[in-house]
């Protein structure tokens, strides 16, 4: 670990309190694998849904100066199966690897109209695109998927690359060509367990109210961007477990030790989750949690 990274806060001064490959209560019936950034693979062994896949993770210079090319081999190695792919919003760090994963697996790409534009840009056929404005149930095998309209968080006071995509962007795209479009929080009802995915630093209270769930995958930078972020999520959704996400810079290779996003107080985030009576499951990138 370089001294520079420690001094700049990119690396933690103490090891992160990871919880890995834990069977939480009884026999496992659902597994959740963390992909880094806001990416997850949720599977019950027969059905697999992937959220916000972004494993290509180009470095900073490439991200800022070059078209972003999905790493097809890495996607195949890390995500051999997907029945559906859900996108929370169409920024590069949430959508870049989605179309290639759908091409390889035959999965549907599900998200906003901007997400569908990205799918078209990458050459996916219309039959693999599912557009939603949220507030509707989408059948996925025996599971039910539902998007809740949400808001993108502000980074240093402003929302990066705002707006919708009204036409397919260039492909491969540059970072700034992927506008976020409609932001959706995804609820996955898998039968025995429900999972809510909040992939940005804000949400709409009225949309989430009344939708209790067991597990929340929660964006760690939200705590800085929205007052009472953790407390409000727990009050509204009453989960048993929270898996933090979006705490790494997304600029390191997926198999390397991740850097922390500057400004993310991960220990503080975990403490707030515990103080709200919920068990935090800080998961290493490519680590898996198992639930029953
Ligand atoms: Zn974003």
C-alpha cells in the first residue's frame, strides 16, 4: 500500500471490517455477490439477476480521456449467468457492462428509456430491452422486479451528467456521453426474501414508503449527500441487513485492492447502520453473502 494513498485517504489506515461468505441464518437460499461500485449478482441457484454491472473499471486517465470499452472476457469470467440485468441509472459506472452481459447471456436489459438507448447503442435487439418508468411489476422467472422513481445524488453540490438520452449515444461511449436518465431504486421480490437496491446518494421518501424489505444494498456516499440518509432508509424499509456499496473509487482493477472514494467515512456509515438496529454486511469486492 503506498504512503500516498494512505495520506490522501484512498486507503484505510486500518483493515476494513469485511464480512465475507457468511451464511446469515440457516441454510442458504439466496446469494448476493458484490461486484464493486453499485454492482451485485443476486441468485437463488436457479434464477440470477444482475444489478449495475461495472467490472471493466478503466483507470482514471482512460475514464476521462477515452471511449470506455467493456471488457468482454472479464464480464464472461465474473458473470457467466444472468436472466435479467437491472440498471439503476445510465451513468457509465452503472451501465457500461450491462449490454455486453446481456449479449453474452441473452438476459434482458431493464431500466429507463435512457438505459434502453444505451442498449440500442451497443447493438442489443429490441426483444432484450425492457423500458420502465417505474411503479410497475416486472415478472422475472418466479421473481417480481419493481423500479421506484428516485433521484440522483449531488456530488460537490451538483449532479454530474444530468438529463435523459433521447437517442443512442456513441458506442463505445465516453463518460460524459452517458446521461443518468430516470433513476430507479430496484426492489427484487425473490419469494422468501426481498432485496432493495439504492444505487445513488438520494431517494424519494414517498416512493419507498410502505415497501419493507429484508436486505438493502445501499450507496455509501449518500450519507454525506443527504441528511439522515441511513436513518430514513431504515425507518422506511425496515431491513435486517444492509450491504454497503459505492464506497470504492471504481478506478482500480476489479481483482486489486480497492481505493476508498474520498469523503466516504465507511466506519461511520457502518456505525450508523448498527445504531439504527440493522446488521451491516461490508462485503469485499467479489465477496458473497448467503441468506435464508
Ligand atoms: Zn451516477
